[in-house]
C-alpha cells in the first residue's frame, strides 16, 4: 500500500517507520525542511516540503485510489481540511488525527469515519486495564510490560524543546497536561515548568524516566 502522511512530528515519523518496516511505500509531507532532512537520514521514504492542506501538494503525491492519506499535524482543523482535500483528489482512505474532542462529531458529519483520537485511545486503554482488574502498581497498564507514567516538568527543563531531551529507549511521549488544557506531545513542544508530561513506558525504564525528570539541587 502507498501511504501519504502529513506531519513529520515524532508521531508522524513513528507511523512512517512502522509502515516502512511492513514494506509499505510512504511519503511524508511537512512545511519544515530541516525536520524532513533530519528524518531522511533514517527513513527510506519520499519527502515533500509543502502545505499538505493545498490541493496542488496532495495532487503531487497521489497515484491512484488505492492510496491512503493520514494527517497527523498538531492542528485538528488542518487535519480535517487536508483529509477532505485528499478525499476530493481520490485517495481511497483518509485518516485525520483529532486532538480537539469537540471536532470528532464534525468529522462524523463530514463522513470522515476513520479518525485518530489519541486521548480517547489512552482513556480506553486505562479503562480496559481497570475493568480487567490488572495489577496497576500505581501506573495504568496497557500490557504486562507497558504502563503510563505522568511526570512534572522541573524548572531546569523550563523552555527546552521536547525533542532536545534524550529519552531512554522504551519511553515514548504522549501528551502535555497543563492546568487548563491537554494536547498531544510533539518534538516541537516547548516545556513549561509545572506542566505534566504523559509517557508510555516499558516498566524496566521507569527508574530511568524518573531520574531524567527528578528535581536536582536546592
């Protein structure tokens, strides 16, 4: 299958990497040239610099109706628009990521039924674990070796970009939880002391994650 992905964030890159491993043909679209150039060093796929909500850009990537289109930018509105444009061009399947829950119903009205809603997915996993009475050990469990861990951003990391943090293997950032909002975590996220970050963590890496975010000094 040929899959066009809009958004070369950590999430978009992870999707591309997985699809490439499974021998799918992948094309990444992003406005950020530097981001694409860095990813080109490790991902064997097509890359296009441009605005993926524009018909001219998507037409450049389209081959036939068997192609799939996935929009995973940080803006739900852009993902919806790009999905509608991709569908009008002829992509056989379009999948937008919707972080803003209120827009999920809008997608249904627009007949965009294949929607990625990361917050709902996390909530469902937690609910399933609780329903199954899995031993949580203070961390919500996805599987036997995978759990969620929420950590607070210390003052020493304030102002840093998330992509600048050297995370241990087996740790993946999911979301930022601030006082009045929550959003999907991307490499461009500028950290703010006092906010919380939600991670999916292999249990063997919990101590390493805690050490990375522990408060040091006075």
